[in-house]
C-alpha cells in the first residue's frame, strides 16, 4: 500500500495502520512525482494509494488512477472505527515484508528494496536506545518521507517513547526559519544531511548564543560525506550538542555509526558496525584488507534485503516472485565472497561499492567509490546483466541547454552533484540528486537568479531543460511585477 502525505498525524496513522495490518508499506512525499514516482507505482502496483484530501494538481495520483486503474483513498473520509471493536492482532511472522524503499541503482533506475519486520524491529530498537529517543525527546521530522531513514526515525521515536515534531514544509528549505523553529519548539534531536547542516552552521555562527537552539541534545548527520569543517564548526557553536554520523545504504538499512566526542581530522570516520551487522573491507580477491589498506566495504547480516524487486516481480498475491531482469532477483552486489556459503538464508552479503579502510583505532574511514565500470550490476555468475537499450534521444535532447539560465543551472548542478556536463534531457535525480538535496538546490537558484522556485516544481520539472524553463518563467513573472510596481 502506498502512502502519499506530508509528515504529520495522518501520515503516521496511515503508515502504522499498513504495518499493523501486515501490508507492505511504500511512502511518497507530496513532491515525489514525475517519472520516478510513476516507475515505482508501475513496478509495485499497490492495491491503493492513501492520501489526505483530493488535490487536483496531484499528477501522480491522477496518473495512478487513470493509467494503472489504481484506487485512491482519502483517509480523512474513512469511517471512524468502533470503540468496542478490538483491532486485528499484529502479524507474528517477522519474516513478512514490512516496507519497500526505493533507491537508484547504478543504471539510474529506481530499485525496490524490501525489508521485513525483523530487520525494521531490530534497527529501530537499537536506534531508540543508542540515540536516546526516550520520553522527553523532541524529535524533528526533517527527513523526506520517501526515504527509508524517515520511517526508521519515526518508528524508533515511538518505540523509545519520544515525541515527533514534523518540520513544516514551508521552512524545510530555509535555514534561518528552521533555526527559529528549532528554538521555538525546543527540539532535542535532529537528523539531517551534511549539506543542510553546513547551511545551518552559517546561520548559527552569525547569532548570539542566546538565539541558538541550545536544547538540541543530538545532531545526527547521514546520507552524504561529512567534512571536518561542519563537525568542528558545530562543536564550537553548540558545544553541548552531541554529534553522530550514520552510514549505510538502504539495502542494509544502516551499517555503521560514530559518536563524535572530540575534534576530527579532515576525513571524518564513519565508525564501527551497528549491532547485528558485520562490516568487512575486502580486496580484489575477496580477502580482508589489513589495517590502513583500502578495499571495498562489504556488509554481512541477517538484516540485508534479499535482492531487489525486479520489474514484473509482483504477482498480486502480496509476495514477489522474482521474475524480470532475466528471471533473477539477485545482482552481484549481493554475491557472497568466494568460499562463503551463498545459500545461507540467515546471513546475506551486500557489496556497497564504497571504498574504505580500517584505522589504527578500529574506526572505519570512507575513501570514495569504486570505478563506475566495476560497479555495473552483475549476476551471480559474475557476468554483466543485460538491460533493455534506452529509447533513442533526439540530437536536441543530447545537447546542453545553451542559454544564460541553462548554463547557470548546469553550474549549480555540478557544484551540488560533483558531476557533469549535463544534456538538456538529463534528470537531476538520474545525475545523482535526491530529494534531500532539492532544498539546497532551491536556495542556490534563489541566490543566483533572484527568484524563488517552489520545491514541488523541481520534482515535476526535473530535467535541465525543464528546470531552465521553470526559472525563466519565474524571472518573467518577477519582471512583470516590477514593471507593474513602477507603473503605479
């Protein structure tokens, strides 16, 4: 079942209801539309899409209804349950799928990642305890709902007895307003990405200590490489706040964590394994690397997803039959090292594609990514998987956008994503972007072009050409408004 809502009581009730009923939960943000959203719905074919109200501008919901014959359910109109009727008992089969998360595989396609109730329960229990999401904790819900860490944070807070505080959509992309909100709500826990943390640091450094969120007990940074500048800066402006970094791909939920207790070097370590996970650094021969030598980070755990959900793999019965992609759900990323049993259902392997090395103090350090050629998806036999060839692109689509706005946007993309150049039909998300980078993208557009672009529109117009048109239209409206003011 799909849930498409902003963070708040309705989203929480809908998510918990799906999990309690034994359904398979997939969550969308209200801005998570476009081709990515359609690809996910086409692959998963949920029995219904839960939402609040009927938004006539919700193109994804309309497409789901019209093209997939999907059922839209407004949860605010559902009948109230009887107070005398006991709720159905929760599922006692912890091997059943709890939720499906989506991340882009190395081809840019959305890859479905299903985790069972056992994996979710194990991680949120650890998270609630290790990060002290206990009674009295005031947890800011900043993470986008379509990302799995958001669900884990929500459930962990409820498990630990903390209180959830959804960050209003209108302030998520504004560091000044977000800091004011943190102060006003006396937030004690915030999980976000290092790029936003850098923006918050600039705001905090310019404020007097009394205007800073001194109630913030914990700041957890995840999803991106963390710099020493951000860590040491926060330790100066909020010395009582405890910093931690959380690392791991969605396939493992998470793999390592590190609580930062002092000044850090230029390469901030990603810590030690989370309980229930063994983290290895292997060389090209799948042998453990000695301390100090770089190899690929590989995770071994019961709590790794059992491969990806392939196109056509949903048979309508609530289980996934593994068809599609030449009939194989497994990719080389899940291949056990040579000599290890590959058919042990209790222990799975995941090759992250990240490079790392063990430091002399026992902490793991991230050292970049493997060569992209080596990261191509592979079958268990080690041969590259066959993919359908992409649809032919026109010559115009392959060319860059040749306008001042297009060139400026390409520079912003390159600075944010560390890649380029970009063609007119390149999608921000296919190029490596994700929803947690969109607030920063909007801020940079505002600073460079002097116009405000709605967050939601960046998901709808996600190609370079589409975003160029969006900014140019905003500039045109601003010029008309200025002309009208002058005339008056």
